[in-house]
C-alpha cells in the first residue's frame, strides 16, 4: 500500500507507466542509468495526485541539469508578462522583495530585476545557477526547504512574494517547502506557483506531463486542502495556456486576504467533471493505453514503409512517452532540439541520439513526431519549410493525429 506524501492518506493507484529513467538525464553511450517504477495514485484523503515513488531530488536536479527556460520565445514572453503583472499587483511598496524558487537560468528573475525589485533566486542546478548569476542576478545555489527559508529570512528579511514556476510540483517534500514559505513570507505576502493542471492532463490525455520531476499533479481541490493544512489559504486561481495547460495558484496566510471567485468556481467545475473520482481516472488510464497502441502502430507502419521519421524537442516529457511506448532509435532515428547542453547525448531510456535543431533540414525527414507539442505554434512556425516541403507532423495529444 502506498501513502500520500502530504497527509499520509492511502493512495489509489490508477496508472502504471512502467520502468522510467530520469527525464532530464541525457547520457553518453555506456553511462549507467537510474530507473524507477512510475505509478500514479490519488490520495483518498486530500485528493492530491502523485507518484508512488520519489526518484530523489539530488538525482534529478544535478549539477548539469540541462533544461533552460529561455529556449522558448513564448515562455520568455510569458515570464516577462508574469513578472510585470505580479509586480504591479503585489510589489508596490518601496523595498518590496521577491524570492523565486527554481529560478533556473534567471529568465523571470531578470524581468523583476529590470523593474528595480529586490530579488533572490534559489536554484540547486549548479551550472544553471552560475549562468543566472552571470546575468548579474542574485542566486543561492541550494534546494529550497524549511531551513533555507528560515536562513533567507534571517539574512534578507521577509519576502513579499515567493514565486515558483514548474518547480513546486517537483518537490516531493512539499510540507518542508510550505514550512519554509511560512518562515520566509511577510505577514501579508503571497506565495504564487504555476504547474501542470490535472484537469488539462486528464482531458487532453497528455500523460507525458507525468515525469519523474512532476511528482504532484495539482488541482484546485488538492492545493486548497494542502494549503489549509499548513495555515495558508488558496485565494486565487488562474488557468494558463502555456506548457499544455497549467494552473497558477496564489496562497496567502489564512484570513489575511479576500478569496477570489475563481477558487470556488474552479473547485465546483472539478467536482462537476468528477476529476477526483476513480471512474474518471480509470477512463484516463484507458485512453493512455490507446494512445500508446495507436502511436506504436503508426510508427511501425511508417518504418515498414521505409519512411524516415524523427522526433522534435528532446523534452523531459518525451522520456515518459518513449519509454512507456517502447520507442527507440529503430522507430525514431534521432531527436532534434535547440538546447546545446543536450546535443551529442542520448535521450534517457530510449537512447535516441539528440541532434541540433539546425540539422533537421539536412535532409528533411518524411515525418516528425512533435515531442515538444506544448510549443507547437512556435516550432511549426519556425520549421514551416518542413511542412511546405511535404513533411508531416505527428502529434499524440489529445490523440494520435497528423498535421
Ligand atoms: N522556473 C523555470 C525552471 C523550471 S525547471 C521555468 O519554469 O522554466 C525546475 C527548476 O527547479 C530546475 O531548475 C531545478 O533545478 C529547480 N529545483 C528543483 N527543486 C528545487 C528546490 N527544492 N528548490 C529550488 N529549486 C529547485
Ligand atoms: P519543455 O516542453 O519542457 O519546455 O521542453 C521543450 C524542449 O524543446 C527543450 O529541450 C527545448 C526544445 N525546443 C526546441 O528544440 N525548439 C523550440 O523552438 C522550442 C520552443 C523548444
Ligand atoms: Zn493526501
């Protein structure tokens, strides 16, 4: 039996994605690989959806962590808009400060800095933290937890805003993060985080959002419950179109701020759609298996017809997709990606070679599986010559189809 990391309630397992590697650990030939059993369950007490096994943060967020926020123009714009919005709403007082958990290459922090706001980033990826510091940003190269929150408070004073994008759902020891936020946050401050939204994952069958790093899949229901258990209140919610569907949650200390109508409305919508019910999650698991079967059948047929098929976007998500489906270099000869830290290496588990995006053109393949489907607009626009030359994109969300 598996227990919830947050409330020790019993987990009901609804999805088994098999043996999986670390999704952001691109390897050289012969390198040893860590793997773990990826099963997903929902807590019968607090409704939080989570992995049953924690692969360990030191393994995932290592010195050479390869992901860089700035690789997507759309995400750069999103984070710039976010910084402006949050600053004008929550950081109006002179001397107001922001702490970002998981600042990565400093894309968001730089926008706060440009507005003259006192900032600090917390980022354990040694190499990426150095890159952010080289941009003139203040970065603490550590894992945020209760002790670090207390230490920052002692050194810098309280934070008016604590922000985390695509990071808070990654941390299995979320209770320690919430205690750290409690130590660090000003009495009237807000803690804002944005992460993949369970409703979008279920409704789009985007099961590749489930990766080692996405330990939790948040819903309004589960976040509201966990906030309450730690003395906070979920006071605002916003759905975001980025990364295939996300939710931005705003927490404040209980009773300090008004609750926006969006919170109740979203919880009501989740209940109306039966988001936390076993029937919904079991139906989701069946659709996941169908996507796998359809995708493998398509790629196998194309290979047998002698077509050249590659992947595009060596995303963390693609580790779940390729390893769950058993897709290797025989079905996808290589994956093109714009991130220099991934080039020349093999994709985790599948061992498909990762090549620069520039090599996509020489010569164009017949088909490209868009592994970075969350950046479809940006990538299809950038690579429109591929489509113009007769190439076809393969997408697997919300179901397998060609574009
Ligand atoms: N915020 C960026 C990066 C997301 S990737 C964006 O949205 O694009 C997740 C980042 O969180 C990684 O850079 C990882 O090193 C960092 N991280 C993971 N655990 C953390 C922790 N406990 N404290 C701070 N950062 C953490
Ligand atoms: P993400 O889905 O986790 O943001 O990862 C996207 C990956 O796709 C990342 O490795 C960068 C890559 N990418 C490209 O190769 N070209 C692009 O135009 C974009 C936006 C991303
Ligand atoms: Zn629970």
